[in-house]
């Protein structure tokens, strides 16, 4: 009931006793009783809108399509296949025109971000706690909506988990029952479940291949490291070779090391040999020797700790 309707009712409650006296008071009592019956038969939605669920059947249909809207929007958008499935289910249930309006409204309301999922499921459970078959049928319908695109998304699994929790059903038991139910239906429903199973198997194969590839890379890196260790000289040999390249002893001071490096670079650096008009082979050897000098000097600097 809208705010205008409530305002009219309160206005009548105030006006009737003034106009008709005791008779008006009796009319007020009748009006209050009718108003209470109306509020009992109408479910007030949190956002202020109304949805008529005067009977348990209407409650079941309303919550069914509300949660269906929540499941369909869980993957990010409502597809044309989702809406087609809603239409097909409406025709299958043989609903009249008034109930079809309720179905469309419930489906759209279920897509709202602030939809009270647990509260509505709890209300349905209290009405149908004696009828496990109706609750499991509800679960089957939700799984059908979730598998329309062929696989269960993370958010859809979360909603199914909430449904199982509110219906006091173990989640594993619900999935087993739902899978058996879907497999026992038409080829279309069986295709949904088989596609989901194939998607799971594909994901398992991808994870297995990823682990195998990581293992191969680790083994290859280990072999390369072992080969590098075999090819590189021991630390002592590398230490002695660096000083020999620089032409100094291991006991040389930092000043002597720097002087030796500058002297060798002035002697062997290709830029210093350009004026001598050496051959290409000789320039190549000078370049390689310069690189060895630079590598030896870098090693000694790191070893002795100077810049």
C-alpha cells in the first residue's frame, strides 16, 4: 500500500466518528480489521514497493524468481538465454497473466545489489520446512539457472552455498542431489551438467600442465646452474687470474691497482690503437684483451671493496 493509501485510511478513521458518531466508530473498527488483514496478506519489500504473496504458492514463485535473478546477475550480466529460461519456466508452470507480472517483477528485483537473499530464503524455509521435496526442487531450479552458460561461476557457487545453509542442507549433498536430478531430466539439462564437468576437467588439465611446465623450467635452471658451476673456475683460480691480467700481485695497494688498470687501458684500448692502423684481427684481439682487463678490474674492486 502506498503512502497516499495509508493517508486516506487515517483520514477516514478521523472523519467517520465526527460525521456519524457511534456508527462511525463501528465503521472505524471494521476498517481497522480490513486494514490488518490486508497488511497480513501483502509482503512489504524493503525498498517500499509491494508484492502480493497472499498464499504460500505465491511466496514460493516470488522467491524462486527473485533468487533466479540473483543467480543470473552473479556472473556479471543477465543474458538473453537467462531471460529465455525464465520465460520457458513461466510457461511450464502454467502461470496466469497476474502471476507472470509477479514473475517479471521478482526476477528484476532479485538483480538488485541490496537484495535480502538470506532473509527471503529464511522466509521460504519457514513456510516449506515440512516439505523437503519443494526445497530440493527449488535447489534444482537454481542449479539450472546457474548452468545456463555451461559452468558454475564463483559467485554462483557462493549463492548455492547460501541456499544450502538457509535450507539446512549440506552443500555437498545438495550438489549430489542436483547433479542426479539434472542428469535425469532432458538432454538439454544433461548438456548443462556435462558441459560443467568438461570445464572442470579442462581446468584440472590446465593446472596439471602448468605444474609440469614449472617443474621443467626449474629442472632446466638447475642444470644450467650446474653447468655454469662446472665451467667457471674455482674462486681461488679466478682470484689469481684477475691479478695476473692486471699484472700485479695480490698484495698490491688500491693505488697500485688503479695505476695498473689505467696503464693497461691506455695500452690496449681500441680507441688508443686507431692511429697505429692495425689489422682487423689485431683490433679484435685488443678488444677482447680490453674486456678481460675490465672484467678483472671489476672483480678486484668488488673483492677489495673500493670504487
